[in-house]
């Protein structure tokens, strides 16, 4: 009879007993089963209610338990009885020995150790406090630790007595003030002065005047440097259009007659206006009726231009800017080249090698047409082959960058092409 020897379940042979064993040996097999089951589960003294799936899952979970902070695993302690964990959500009752690092949500009572995180630096006071100023300066603000507090202070009137020395710069400012005795009565409206005698320097002369108004001073400031002023009447006259005041070519006020030198002649007049003087100044010095060719050319250039009636830049009424010039062309004159006209029209040309019996050979233009290729003309270098054996342009329409060539011959060919576009 086939009867194995085993202490635990894993030693049983699933194929025993065999079909040829004596029926009388069945009790031996039954006793073997009992002994191995009891030896395998020696401490099971009651009903096992868990399913095999639950038991297998529990065993697998227990086998993955670790003392480190690993997600979705059972926590076990290390050899020192410690373990690592992340966030612990629970009400802890009892003493915590050691450091607590991180945020603590909830009340912590009876703590005698140190803390870090928000527990060590609370963001708010348990009870708000009022901070106040008293005495000569008053003000208050409520503070609970959640935000800055600003106190608006109020200084009590007449709370301090000050001397001049207590105020920086006050004595110097007072010393610079004009004494009342220096101020003259009957001051004209808008008068500006620094003392009882105001002196303004005009050219190399001088003028002293009491109660001299700022308006008259502005007029005097406008007289050019070097002007000779003899009296107040002449100064006022110099600033009045059409006055009898002389202004020589060097800008010096000298007399009541105004003299201007024009060419090789002279002109003397009274009441000579500045506007006319400016026009005379524009006439060339020592000009005569007999001008040189250079002088005449320079004079013509001053009136040359469109609308002047004397436009030297036109040919038969067409202005030079409308004529095509070499600088108006952009071009690449190589064997595979292009040329762009001023109106935007482009011509391109080149030479293309085509292998035997090839169709729709892609050929790239020397440069891209900005908008479109209007037409391509392509011929074989051996003109006798044109139109024969499918030699020439391909069936695909040209683009701005490429066109197609056919070579239906049994030998390679070179093709020449020209294209037009814009």
C-alpha cells in the first residue's frame, strides 16, 4: 500500500491512496491526515471564520509591513521599537516624549517640551490686546498677532515749549528776511526787487532805478550783449516796434539813426523795422549784377524742385524718380538665377538634370516667388527631343518654389527652363 510519512500538511502526497491499495489500510491514511493537520495548526482552538481570500490578503499585507513611511503598507516597529509615519490624524491621550515637527491642528495642553512649526510660532494671540500711547501723544490700536497694527498718534496742543534753537535752520531763515524799513511804499503792481536800489547791467553800460518793475526788467534782458544804453527813454524805445533807435550790424544800440550796409551801397533811415533788416541780411554781401556761373548755378539750385517751374530733375516732364535705374533691380545673375523688376515682376531661369525614364521630377526655383508662379517654359538641351517621348513639363502645376519635369527617354537629359511670376 502507498502510505507516505509526513509531519505537516505540506508532506502529504495528493495521489495517495492509489486504486490498488487495500481498503483495510484506509484507517492509516485517515490517522495521517489528522496528525498532520493538528501539527500544522497546533493553536487553533476554535472556528476560523475568515475566507481563504481574506486570510491570503492578510498574510500578504503582513509580509509587506515596514517600519519606514511607505504608503498603503502595515506599519511595524524596527528592532528598537520605532517606526516612521507621515500625517497622523488622531486624538492623542497621554504623554508624547520627543520632538514634534510640523503643524498641529487642535489644542495642545499640558506641554512641557519645546515645539517647532506653527506650534512654536503661533499666528494669533489667544486674547487680543490693545496697545495705547498716553501723555502728550495719544493713540491706540488693537493687536492679536494676525496682522500689523498702525497707531495714528495725536499730539496735544501747547504740550511743548520750543525755542528758536530747537528748530533746525529757523534762525538762518529769519536772518535772511528783508527788514520792513527797507520796503518802499507805493510799489507798482507786479514789482520785484531785493533792496531799495535795484541795478540791472545792460551791455557795457548801467542803469540804476528805484521801483524798477519786473516787466521792464524782462525787456532789458532781451537787449543783446554789448548794447549801449544812455537813458531810460532810449531803452523803452528800443523795445517798441518802429522806434527811432539804431541797431548796427554788430548789434550795438548807438544812436537814433539806423544804418544797414547792403552790398557795396548803403541805406540810412529812421524808424527802420527789424523785419526789413532781416530780409536785407539775407542778400549776399557785395552782390552785383554780373554773377559768375557758379553763383548763378547755386541760385538756381535754391528754387529747383517740383512746382517751382524750374525742375532740373525732369526729362520731357517725367521726373527722374519715375525712371527705372540699375539700383531699382534686385537680381542674381548666376546660371541658375533670377531678376526682380521694380513693379514686382520676377524672371527665373536655370538648368536641370533628369535621369532616364523619370516623371514629375521636382525642380526648385533659384528663389521663391513672393506670391505666385505664372508660367514655366522648359525645353531639352537637345531641341530635337522636345515634345517626344514625354519630354518636358510635368503634369503638376508649379508652386511658388517648385515645378515638375518629365524625361521619357531611355537616357538622361539636361533641361533648361525660364519662369515668370510675382
